[in-house]
C-alpha cells in the first residue's frame, strides 16, 4: 500500500467514521482495526492527534465561555496543559502497558498495544470536550468514561496471545492506566504551574 498524502476532508471523514463504529459497533470495528496493522505514527496522525487537538480547542473555548473576563493567557495555559497531559499520557499509558504485558510474557506487539490505548482513549477525548464546553455534564461524562473498559475488553478479544483467564485482569489494568495516567499528568502540570506563580 503506497503512502500518499490524504486531504483534510478525507482524514476527518475517516476519523468520524472510525469514531462512530467504535461507539456503535465496537466488536466488528476492533476486528478491522487489528487486521489493519497500522503503525504507531499512522494511528497518531490520523486519529489521536486530531482528537486531542479537538479536546484542546474545546478546553480553550470552554475556559473563555465559563469566565466573565476574557483571559486568553489563562485559557491558552489550560489548553496547553490538556494537550500535554493527554498527549504524554497516551504515550506513557502505551509504554506502561507494553512493559506490563511483556512482564507477564504476553508477547503482544507494539502496534497492537498502541492501537488498544489510542482507540480506547477516544471516549475520554469526546467526554472531556463535552465537559469543557458544558461543565454541568461532568457526572454523565465521568460515567461515560467507563465505556473505555468495554472497548478494552473487546479489543483484547482480538489479540491472539490473550487467554480468557488473562482477559479480565488485563482489561482492569489497561482501563485504569488509560483513564488515570493522562489525568494525573494534566493535574501534575497544573500543580507545578501553581508552585511557580
């Protein structure tokens, strides 16, 4: 398959299509995802970065809308922390899970682990965007984030080296890592920022 530049319209059409399928029919979509064998860079550029960027923009706009004074510097700072937390959180989650799977002699390749983390994280980006724009939706958004565990469960069903016995604890471990690490990094940036003020 040749690597050719695709237009922005096609990129977003594919992104929205994949999001829709992951939410509506995740079982069949995971089968397609695992058969595609996309590289980490492909997944990052065509899926994760646009979603993290959308989430970042939502945080910026949400900050401006929820504060009476138009403090662009604070809004930009909040958006930068969100982008950094979720971008580095994606990689740290991926790295942590890859090492954990190898520690238990589950030889799952790097691309599959990255796909598991990246595609399962889409729920957090969507709910985070909604919460940033409508803060009152925080309870519903937090509950909807549990859908990450269901996506992970289905994804692990398509990984050859995962047995039925391992699937439960791998789902729990992966879900906790995917849900917590980006938020912790985001909060760490905020904490460090407050120390330097």
